[in-house]
C-alpha cells in the first residue's frame, strides 16, 4: 500500500476531529461565551449541516482545479477557520470559525477519498478508500475525548490549538509528499440525487439519517447527561468518553465482520434493535457505574457497527453507482449528526437531559421501520425479476 494513502488517512482524521471535538466542551464554551448549553450545541449542528450539504456542491464547483493545489488551498482555509475559533471571544465569531472549517473540511474529506484510490493499483482501491474512511470514523469518536482532556486541563481553545499545529504539519506534508494530480470528471449532482428515486436506496439513506440522529441526540450532550445524573468529576468523564471512543472504533470492525458472517440485512436489523434498547436502558443504569460502563461499550459498538453493513448493503443495491452511494451515505450521516444535536439542544433547554435518551431511542426505532421498507422493496424487486 502506498504510504501516501496513510498520510491522507491522517489528514482526514485531523479534519474530522473538528466536527465533534467540542461535544465534551459545551459547558466550558457556554460559560466563557455566556450562552446556553443548547446554543453551544448548535455549533455542532451548523458544522454537520454545512458538512453534509457542501461536500457534493463544492466538489462540482472545483471539478477543474488540480487536486494538489486544491488540497493546499482548502487546508489554508481550514487553518484560518481554526485560528478564528481560537481568537473568538464572542459566540458569533466562533460560529464564523465553525462555518469556515466546515466548508473547507467538507471538501478536504472528499478530496482524500477521491485521491486515495488513484495512488494505488486497481486491486487495492477499495482498501485505500477504507483506510481513509477509518481516519474519518476514528476522528468522529476519538476527537471528543481528546478535546475533553485538553479542554479540562487548559481551556476550550486548547484543542483548536492542537488542530492548528496538526493542520500546519499537513500542509507541509502535502507540499513535499503529494504529487500533482489532474482532476477527474465529476458526477453531476442531478445524477447523484436521481438514484434516490429507488425506494430501496432512499429508505436505506433515511435509516442512516434516523439512527445517527438518535445517537447524536444523546451523544452530543453526554457530558451534561453524566454530570447531571451521575455527578462524576472531570477525570471520570474523560474516561467515559475514551471508553466510548475505543468501543466505537472497534464497532466498525465488528460490524464489518458480522456483515460478512451473518449478511448485511441481518447485521443491520440486529444492530439497530440492540442500539435502540441500549439508548433507552442507559438512564436506568446511572446509579450503578459498572453496569453503565457495560451499556456504554455496547452503545459505542452498535453506533458504528451499522455503518460498514449499510455501506455493503448500498453497494449491493446499486453496484453501478456505488461511489455515489458512499457519498450520499456520508451526507446522510452528517445530516443525522446535525439534526440530532439540534433536537438534543432543544430538549436540554426545555426538559431534563434524561429525555434526550428517550427521544434518541425513538429515532433509532424509527430507523428500523425505514430499513424494513427498504428491505421489503428489495424482496418485491426480486420477485418481479423471477416472474
């Protein structure tokens, strides 16, 4: 495997960290900028929303730009956005920093995924994409404990200083290690969206949106949830986020293995059922720390075990548009993070944070229903083919 693929994985990890890194710092940001925790949570919502919308649009707008040059320009904007975040002394300025990093980060992630398979032989292309995807998924779950530990030790701005340093090193790496790469013709946005006319594909993507929404309703506000229900100190909260992160990263591998053994459909349905049950039960375990930690590990595993099985399901559903489905699946995931963090902010502002788990569980169960519709449409199509 070309070592540059692993470099792109590192770049994607750095970019992905920014999305959820402030999840464990919401109380510190709210206190420093004199806003509510719900309003601080909106910083995640707006980032994820822009991330989901901007990826395909920016890729089309920059279709004719040489890839190394475009990567460097995007990294410079990403660096600038994080500098704005560090210098922020008002909520509006921090929001501006988040918007800049979301726009540039969305394009950078797609560029990494597009460039990786061009660096290897055709037989290794799938593996190259998978390696970069590991950087993205790893950042989404490990970014929070990293941010929490730095934020509690120094200030909420400390994680952004780390990202500034890592981004600067990434810029140097691109300059010296990446070759010039001519752009390839991009798939028109209309063609991408046309695939959603299939009920099987549309409801599969909708399922991703719903279960990730349910996850984010509680995960975005996990720190205030733990503080309010368990009264744990900062050290224990850091441990909880780290345990969740390790479980979530391992969940991707576990989900992929079960998809190969049990099949994608059975894996998706089983994972969603366990996922929803865990979210609903977690508030009942806060008085017993060992039991809470067991449920936390299950939650972490299930939250990312669905993704590889869903990716395989989509590839099987539409082999000719598999690349497009991966892009749309990524957008569905980030739309879910945006919607879930928004709903969670509304709940925590009006009711007890324990209700976040209830609403999250409902959304995950709803994804079970939409997945059933997708799979049922598959059976109908297969029956029509046999006839």
